[in-house]
């Protein structure tokens, strides 16, 4: 049970013999009021009120005229913390920095070891221990003391970018803080504003201090609504939950996943996404070139892809770039493809498939009225060149006139029975300065985010059977994401969209595995039940189909394609040669196995035995499915144990795919795998 002494700031768990905070809780803000600056303004006039188990701590940042209320209540084996700031003065208050949180210099085991002399303590990011760019965010106490830490950041110099508000701090949705086997999970949850949990290693009064929990700014000054408090205004930060854990990092991740599930961010009990076939990998990408689209992206070409989709065992034909008159117009090209309703009818009747498509925000032709465009101070229209012969015209989504027309065009297509949509390339392109758009001048990322999720929500409201995947609305998918994984997500009326993008492991997948970048998918699956959607090309896989099974194991909604591989979409230097028919036949065989076991992968519980060993179980069903991966270039033998309780079983079960030895505690499994290959073990299936 976690104990907090609000008088001393001490936070500990006697049953674990762990102390997480041993210095006074820190309260300090920096900013200005009525033109007068204040720095690290401390909290004064403190008072404590108790109402049963709930403690309220109140104080005043005197120079700022800002009152703070901190409410702490027990929550299971942990505690919950909520912080509110009130502007009680007669002027607007601008805040640039917050230093509010628990502090520690003596994170002890057995109440004996100091931070400086205990290198086994770690601060690990949840759910991105491995970020999308492959960087690892798991820091020893010594690394924190030495300043050997960083945040993953996306930057695009073709757009104006605000300054980051995170110098010297780390940010994450949640943290695991402890000695590896046991410690504290720190969770920040805010579904109304973009807010992450900050952790700040500092040197103070000759001691190494870590500040964690509480509240702080990160990213482009998020949560942005807390930065400017008008007279009489207030802002309540997201709840921070502190939960002790025991059982290793995987247990800490599971605690976070369960906490987010409890807020409604996950998947329904009957979740059963289609397996998509992406035509892009074989038809190719022609970047709004009308002549090439007319030659290559035709109705006949798409129906040939539909035949492949049917033959390999897919459920749906997904249309990537090419179905529009030009990318970003959101106009179905009837001249090439015929009416969309007729195309959907043909797919269903002749191939047994549904239809899906991708929509984007920017446009690659000068198509939309310029009054819809993002305006920047140095140019009236945000016209950018992305590749030879193509212009990128940036649309301002918070502009209500454009928003309504974009919605109308999407619905004109989707109301014909489209089953799945991807909202892609809708990342924020910098602050728009057009006052006619109805947003703040300059515009903010948060306004763009809410316009984006307002669009997805309205599309789904009017198309009840439609599943929506929404890419991150601020930072593209290559290095890291901006909004929390759960933000505004929920099926049905509970949220604005259903699925997140499985990042960008769709081009050069074997290299993503070898470099460790694709480990981000493992940690995401361990820490988040919001489904990912990812399509992959069999052309970039190997004959053992190792990435097929990596995707099947870590991504709940899968798409495939690429029997022949079009050169327009291959990574620089092309892909190694392969036997197209042999690879397709291998995928056919693996798809039969996948579809037989699909419930385990799409709605099962994911257990991380190791980064390369994944267990999938179904509630109420004894046994499970285990994916094992040899991601090295040499043959490897793997031996590991799975306890009965993980399998939901009380007695031995039939095992296929590995040698099995049952003990009083569970089963010991052993198998040997060739280089870069998957193994599949079925227990009781």
C-alpha cells in the first residue's frame, strides 16, 4: 500500500520496503503577470484539509496571484493526485514553466541506499521504451544524474515550429520507476487536453534530485490551456496515478494498459477487424500524375488486386494513393474507376470483399480555394514541394468552411458502404495566421487536433459501420507521436476514432526488425490496448514470413500486399529478388493459420515473456498462442517457462510447435529456430 505524508513529501511503500520520494514536494512556477516577471515563485499560505481519505492541500503563488489546490485520494494500492490552478488576481497570468511534483534524492531499497550510490534504479518510459525511431528511453539513476537522457522529437524545417517547452526534462504518458523487479508506476491521464507526465533530473542544494508526477509543460507548451489564465480562470491538470508494482517491467506496462482500459480506451469484446489487402504495393504510387494514373491505376488493375486479396484470405480491399482525381481533393475519380457504389457492389458480389480508403489533409494539386489554406507570416499560401513535379498545398482544418466541405466529400464516398478509413497526412503544418478562419491568431496545435478529431467523430457518427484509423494529428509517424496514444480514442460514441497507425514499418520491415526500431510495436502492445493498424508488403519480408508474424503478434488490425512489388514504392536501392509465387503461397499458408487463431491476436490479452516471445490468451479459455522470434542471423534455441496462471489453466494441455515439459508451476517450452524466422506454439488450442 502506497503511503504519502503531505507534511514531509515522503512517498513510500512499507510492504515493498521502497521509498520513492524523500524530500519536500516541490511547488514553483515561472511566468509573468501584468508585465512583471516571476521565476520559480514558491507556494506560501499553505493549509491542509482532510475529509475522510481525501486530502486537499492549498497554497498561493503570491507574486503571480495564482492559487493551487492539490487533491490526493487513495486508489486501490496507490493514490490519485489532481492539481488545479486558479487566477485570483485582476490581471492575466502567463505561465512558461511549472515545477510541481514529488522529489527524491534517496530512492532507497530497504531504506538504506542513496540515489548516487544505487545504480540499479531505473526510470523507464511507458509505453515507448523503444521509440518509433528505435531510440531507447530506459535510464539508470546514474544516466539521469549525468544528463544522459533525451526526448524523441519530430522536426520539419519546411513549416514554422514553436519552441519546445521541455529543456532538461523528460516526458511520457507513464513511467516505471524502481529497481527493475519492483517500483512505482506513474500515470498521467488527460483526455481533454494534451498532457504528458514530466520527470526532471536536477541538481539542487548539492543533491541530485528527481522531480516526478505533479504537473509540468512539455512538447509545444502543452497543456496549452494552462499557459494563459485570464482573471478568474482556472485549469485542472490531468489526474496522476501512482501505483506500486512488483514482477518486472512487463507488470508495470500491464498496470498502465489496464488503467487506460478502465478509461474506455481499447477495443470492444466483439472486436474483429478485417485483414486488409493494400493495392499500393503492386499497383504503385503515381503522385497525382493524371497520365500515369489513367495508365496504371484503373478499375481493372484494382479488380486484379481484389482477386489476390480473395485468394490470400483477406477480407477487404484498401485503396492507398490513386483513387482520387488528385491526392487531397477527396473526389472519387469516376472517369477511371466508375461510380464508387458500383465498385463496392462488384467487390462484394464477385470477390467477397469490402472497401477501404485513405484520405489526407494536404493536397498535391492547386485545387482548393486559397482562402482555405494555411497562411504563414512569410507567405500567403503554404505551397511546398515534396517530390519532383508535385506541389503540397496545406489546408487549414479549423477553417469551418473548409471543414464542412471536406466532411461533405468524405461522406459522399463513405456513405456507400465503406468499411474502413485511414486519416493520413493530417499533421499540423505550423501556426496559421489567417483571422478569417475563426481560430486564434496564430493558430495552435490544440485547435488543429480538435478540428481533426471533430472530423473523424462526425464521419463515424454518420457512417455507423465504419472503422476509422487516425494518424497523429501534430507530428507524423516517423520518430515519435505528439498526442497520447489514448487521446480522444474510443469505439462507438465513446470517442472520435477507433485505431492508431502502426507507425511506418510498412516499407523496409526486415531492417526495422534488425535495427530494433520495430520493437516499438512490442512495447506498444504491452502497454496499450488501443488497436494499431499496419499494412506490410510480403515483398520486403522473407520466405519464412518473419515480419508477417511479428505484425500479427503485435498489431491487432493487419493489412498485407505486395505479391509482385511495384518499383515506385520500394525503398532506395530496391528490394532483394524473391520468387513471387513462392512468397505468395507462403503467405496463403500463414494466413490460413492466422485466420484460424485470429481471436487470440485481435482481441486476446498480450503478455510479454520477452521482447521476442509473446503470449496471447483469451479470457475464459485455457491455454494460448505463443509467438517466438529469432531476430538474429544464426540458428538459436529458446527455452522458457510459462506458469499455469498465465495460461488460465490448472492442468497440462496439449502443446504443438515446441517440446513441452509440465511441472507443478506450469510448462517449460523448448524450440530451435533458423535465422530471422518465427515460431508458433499452440497450447490447448
